[in-house]
DNA sequence: AGTTATTTAGTTGTACACAATTTAATTTTA
DNA sequence: TAAAATTAAATTGTGTACAACTAAATAACT
C-alpha cells in the first residue's frame, strides 16, 4: 500500500502536533506562578528585550495575526502587564509596551529555561540537530504558505 | 547548565510551537476538499483502520480528553461522518463509528501524504532522526505529565 | 447487598488560532 | 490633489485545547 516514507511522514506531523501540546502543558505549569500563558510569555520575552513593539512587529516575530494578538494583548493589558497606545507617527499602528509589573516578571521567569531543560533532558548534539531540522522545515513550510 | 543550551531549548520549543501551526495550516489546505480539520482527520485515520472506537480509546490514541473530543465528534456527527452510540455492555462508554460518508473520504485522502511530503522535502535519514528525537522527547514529556 | 470509589462522557468557562471581513489611516498613482 | 490601492488593527465566527466540574454507570469493598 503506502510507502514507508509517507507513513513516517504522517507520524512525524502527529508527533509535532502532540509535542506542541505537551510542551504547552509543561509551560503552563512553569508559568502558573507568573499567571501568564505560553503565548503571552512569548510576547513578554520580546518586550523584555525591546521594551515596546507594534502589533505588526509582534505578529511578524511570533507568526501571529491581529485576530490572535489583539484579544490576547487586551487580556495582558487588563492584567497590567502591557500598555497599548496608538502610534502618533502612524495612527494605524498600535504600540505595545511592557509595564513595570510586566518587567517585574522577568526575574521570576529566569528559572524557567532551566526547569524546562530538567523536564526534557537531551544531549547537546541532539539538541542542535533538532534545531537545524526544525529550522529548515519551518523555512520550507513558511515559504510555501507565503 | 550553560546558557547556550537554555536558549536553544527555548528556541526549539518556539519552533515546535510554530511548526505545529504551519503544519496545521498546510493540512487545512489539503483537507479543504474533504471539509474536515486536522484533528478530525486524525479521528478518521483511526476509524478507517478500526471502524469503531470508544471516546476513551480515541482519547488515549490522540492524547485528547472528552472536553475536546465530545464537541468535535458532535460536529463530525452533524456532518454525517461518524455515528455516536452508547455502548450496551457499558453505558458509560460511547462508541464512535465511521459512516459510509466518512469512509468514502478515505479515497479522497489517499493523496494527502504525498502532497504533504512535496511541501516538506526532507532526506530519509533526517526524517528518521527527527522521528526518533520527537519520540523520545514525547516519552519524556508524557512521562512527566503522568 | 449496600456503600464507597472509580470510570466515562458531558458541560462550563477561558484562551488561543485563524479565515474572512471591516474600519480607519496612509501611500500610491493618475 | 483627488481617487484608488495598500496597510494596520480590530471584529466576527468557527474550531480546537484543556482545567475544573457534574452526572451516571460500573467496580470494589465491607
């Protein structure tokens, strides 16, 4: 019937689908204390670096559109983590910046990467191979969807 | 632990998160003709093999709980793809079986794996390495979440 | 047997994710 | 420069995910 490659391919997609949910589940635990979700944590990671970014820029970095970001950023604003303000140079654009409260979470978040590693112990070699594979896979996928 | 490794883990998690969405997006296109979503397609894959499974068994295979499955299966039932019926041996259990209409989609779906591979060209070697890595990663993750 | 514990689906509420559409602001171009 | 095209967010509607809870059936135990 089907070639092995095709079958394997299916398994890999399912495994990525499953891994994503398991990783999110793990982050949920680690982030519980911060009272943020994983996507919100990703926004914070960016804002801890750059302090403020437009919705568009956040979307470009996270590959999310306004349909996802707008409500999420509103929730974060409601929780006092970020501020949203129309740009004065370009009124179409909305600038999101991290508040003091949002910045304060950075300290609490310091330990998260190491806790993560504790739960997914992998060799250095394996890690970088996986990283490269995912990178090229993502390139293929994102090339296509554009 | 070196900060290099910590950062890499974080990046890998983000890439898996992103890859999952890109893969789902690709499937969305491929499955548009069948009028099913990727998770629904996964259910069909199982039912094409086994004809009927309980909600519990579906959940065990897909790592999804009734909170996700029940509404999804109801949508599939509404679309005429599956049937849901209480088991007579055990009234707690609900048996989901594929209908003729659901089975008819199998033919249309045959071409999907190869179309998928066309969009993610990867070497056999790389593919099986990725598969192994994800498998062990999943084991770690699922062990932990118990 | 009768009570307690466990199991199985379903329900409720929250939070993404994204397609499709809308609105308003800015660019482009005719 | 006025009209057309483009851009940036927001909105609307659908479909997962999952935690927490409920209800009903079955199993286990005294």
